[in-house]
């Protein structure tokens, strides 16, 4: 959960501004002060509010396969769980930013590697 939400977290700021403009979401401070708390909040909302209705409303072949997940206990019950959750979220955020560096017009690797500046049609 943390890895997936963390990989989306740097762009959460865009939703808070209601436009694709961010100030802190793609920075180290943003990782800690904005993104990580949002990942905790969204993980809690998913596992304690949304997961059960989502799974029970899947088409029958999928719902039957995932029913065990509905009753699975989720939470950060130990320091190890907390630590794994945090580094998974941060790793997801880091991979997001690295991927952006390869895919955005002003990304570091796009600016450094001429091949990435070419448009393919």
C-alpha cells in the first residue's frame, strides 16, 4: 500500500491546488511534511473504509478471489511495520521523481541526454 501510494504522492499537491502546479511535492521536505502524512491518511482510508466495499463490488470471479483480503487485519502494529511503511512510501516517492526526470520535458535526464529530447511519432 505504501509503495503504491508513495509512487503517486508527489503529484497529490496538484489535487490540493486543483491545478497541475506544485511547490513542495517533489522535494525532500515535501516527501516528509506533505506526502508521507497524506500516504498515511490515504492508506488508513483505503484499508478501513474503502477496501471492503471495493472488493465486494468487484465482478464475481475477482470478488471471490479477493474475499480473504476483506477480513485481513491491516495496521501499523509494531515499530517494524511503521518503519517498513515509511521507507516503502519514501521509496515510491523517490521512484516517481526519478521517473519524472526521464519523462518530463524539463527533467534532468531529458536535458542531459539528447535522444530523450526527440519527439517520436
